[in-house]
């Protein structure tokens, strides 16, 4: 009885109507999405081929923009895109700023502690980008050597992977992807680590850069859609969506459109 009274008091103090507080507890996310006819989708708008916002036109494009629109259509709901990033992902999901994150979120042990994932729809290995003028890094095996500096963006899957894998090189963790690129271009870092989707646009636009590929599989990560833990109905609906887009060809069609078909997960 005291616990119920405390809950009601807190709801009143925070400015929530009592019926709204209790309704929020009873209503699942799927019910709310269907009732509001709106689904909020977190994206990282700098992820070329995945969820990229053109700085000139402000138009969004990419495989997960297409898939988010497909999800909205399947749910009969409009899509509201919410800007996020890998560094803010867990906070944004936990704070209920969006219903699902759809920007090729890598499934990592660290994220699985805080997030729930769908089955994967993409999978990518790790690649390195070096400057064409860099004489230290000629091939992949040159990266993890004394004196080498490897840059990664904070919050990306590359941070924990490279922290674990590097034995001799120095790891440089930077706040943004742009910062890691600047460090390599300026010669303060030898390479930065990224994935298959990102290199598609980057190499086409950065004349100073060159790709360094692993000679064999290095560390393939599966990408999926992420949400808050719990809420089995919402998770089941998103699982069904992923299964549907694989079966009916919508995923592969979008992947080919954005030149990502080599990394579509089975």
C-alpha cells in the first residue's frame, strides 16, 4: 500500500496525470506505436550507405533509412527519425528517445548488457584506412607494431575490438569519426579502423586515403536493430519484420541499391 502511494505521489510531483502513469505501465511499446501511428527511429546521420543525411539537401538515404520506412509501412505508422550516434546509443535507448535504433548497430557483448537486438541483417569485417603518404603501413601486418598509432571513434565497436586485439601499437580513441580521419590525414595516426559501409563513400571522396584490408577474416561483427530490454511483444514484432524483409527480398533490394549486398546476413 505504501509503495502504491509513493508511486502515485512521484507521478503527481513530476507533473504526470495519475491515469497516464498507470497507463504507461500497462501499455506495451507495440500498442503505443500502433495507437499513436508513429514509430521513432534512432539513426546516426553520418553513416554513409546506412543512415546518411546529405549536408546540402538534408535528405536521408541508406539501407536502414529504407528499412525504417518499410517498418513504418508495415505498422501503418509514420516514421520519426531521431539523431543519435554510437557514443549516445545506449543513453538514447534507455531514455526512451526512440522505439528502435536502426543504423547497423554492431552486436557486441558490451551493448548486449544494455540493449536487446533483433536477428542480424548485415555483417562486416574491420578495415583500415591509411594515408597514401604513410610509409609505415604497407599491409595489414604492419599495423600492430611498435610505434604505430591506430585511431578509433569512441563508442564504436572498433574501440573494444582493437583494445583487445592490439598488442604493440598505440590505440588512440577520439570523440568523433571525423577526428580519427583528421589524425590520419595529418600524420598523427597511422590508420583508423572502420567497416565495409563506411569505406564505400570515404574512399570515393578522400583522395589522400587508401584502403588496407586484412588478408583473411579479422573480426566480423553482425549488425542488427536495437531496443530496450524486455517488452517481448515489441521484440517479436521487430523479429518478424527482419524475417519478412529477408524473405520477400526488400532487404536485398535495398542492399543492392546502396552497394551493400556483399554484407547482407543470411
